[in-house]
C-alpha cells in the first residue's frame, strides 16, 4: 500500500488579506484527493502563531475564530531528526509532543508575511519541500516595483510609474505630488507597492484626490506605486502553471468590475454574478470565484495568444514556480497591452481558469505538489558544503585585555 503524502496547508497570516487566504485554503483542501494526501491544516493567526486541528479544514470554524482556537493545538514547525514536524508549542512532560510529520508544505497565504518569501525562507531552512515560487521569486512577485523592473528587463511591457515612500510624502506632500504628476500625470493609479486584493488602490484625477489616495495607501504600506492610468481599459487575467523548464498558460478572463478600477468589494463581495462561464457563485465566501467575469475573455485569437505568451514571459521573468496569475491592462482602442502585476499565490489559486483549460482543481493541486517535489529533488543534487580546513588555522584579530589574540 502506497503511503499518503503528508501535506501541511499553511494559511492566514499577518496580512490585510488574511480572510481571503482562509477562503482559498479551504477551497484547496477540499480539492485535494483524500486517497493521495493526508492533509494537515495549519492556521496562522494575525500575530503569527500556528494552530492545527481537523476542524480547521472547515470554513465554518472561522466564523468564531477564538472558539476554534480553543479546540485546536498550538504548534511550532521544526526539524526533528530527518523529519520536519509540527510540535506542540507547550511540550508534554511525558510522551511525544509531535503532532504530525510533513512531507510537503502548501503555503496558501495572500500578502505580506506569507506570500512574500517569509514562510518560504522558513521552509527552506528546514529542508521542507513547498509549493509555489522560492524565496527570491516570492519577494520579487510581492514587490510591484521590483517585479515591474524584471518585466521590463525581459521585454514585458508595463505602464510608466514612479515609487514614492512614506518619508518622501510626509516630509513634503506637495513635492511628492509634483513628482507623481510629472512622471505619470492624470488620471493616475495609486496603490501600495506590496499588497494584493486591490487593497488601498485609488484612481486619482486631480491633486486633491491624489493626496487623498496617498494618505489611504500609506495606511497599508511604507511605499506606494503611482502609475499612468490606461484609457479605454479592459482588465485581462491569465494564469501560468509550471517552472523554469515547463510552463503553460490558461485561458484568459476578463473581470467585470462594478467600478472603473477593480476593488476589493468587486473581487470578493460581488454578490455572485455570473459571466459567460454560467457558473453561479455564492458571494464573498467563494473568494475570487465570486467575481463576475467572462471566461474565456472575448478576445481575438491573436490577442489571446499575445496575452498567454506575455504571461509566460512574466512568470519566467521573476523565476516563478507553481501557479501564478498575471493581470494585464488592455487599451481597447489602441490595442496596447501592459502587464500590471503577478500574483504568485492567486486568489482561489485561479482554479476557475484551469477548469476552463481542461485541468480540474484536484489535478491542479497534484501538479503543484509535483513541482514542489521536483524542485526539492533538483536542489538535493547541489553541494551544500565546501570542505576546507579553514577553522583549524583561523585566528581572530583585535585585542583582549590589551593583548593581541
């Protein structure tokens, strides 16, 4: 009998996208084949504590989080011999304190403290395989300014923009506004440089709305990105699955936002409108699945191919792995196409795009785990040490009690 893969699903975390992460994780857990995986849910509180328990695999548990945590086990993730385990935070005096050993981690965080390389670095240090991009790619993907630079370096078109820090703004708001006006003009899009889910995003048409947008965006981030607004806008999204060696693009989607920019409410509280998919969604409880959208997007074959090609280019530009969603801005009058941002752990893992591309949610999860284990095998072939006798003859300069040592 083949042993099941012990998969730890990590979610929640210290982010304004905490709740969205919980929803995505619940969707992913339900999609994982119980005949193949032993799924261990690991909920991360907003202050970074880890909890596990079978009931944490059910969305209903999060309607009363304090009560759910009372029934859960507080744990820490650590190395125990050759295994990576979840250990009781308060260890027993007698008997084992190991709650579960893990074969692979599935970080399903959105935003800071989980999607940005923080948890990926922890998994790396412990030698635990994990899905999605590595530490560097995660950090670049979260930083909209850095990812824009990488896109440009690899020939992926982006709109013009400028980065403004909190210190620049609060030292001289008028000068910061003038910098944006000179580089971008109006209308301008203001957004935190390291958040997703359209939190803190504003479309500004004059100096007054610009200052108001900056004030709000700086509540969520230490720096903001100001970009030239694309006219005659259509937003087009495309997911990519793979790694540096193999990557494929999904069908494209067009979100049908209720406002002139896609907001948090449009994404997660749209009331379950259905696009051409014909699939009814149940409001915010279904995460990105609840967004009104057209899938596949009503594009010409040539434009569809262009979006898919650039999506793969953007994916590879930051060295991504697993499943990412790349969001594009299309000027419907001129036909100009710009990469807006990459979501390295997209809402609902973009499963709705893969279903329309012939891949079930269960198959998507299998593929993400396969890519994680593949990367671990490849890394295991690398040398992790360099044999020298350096410490045998090393001396420390300086002085101790006035004497050279």
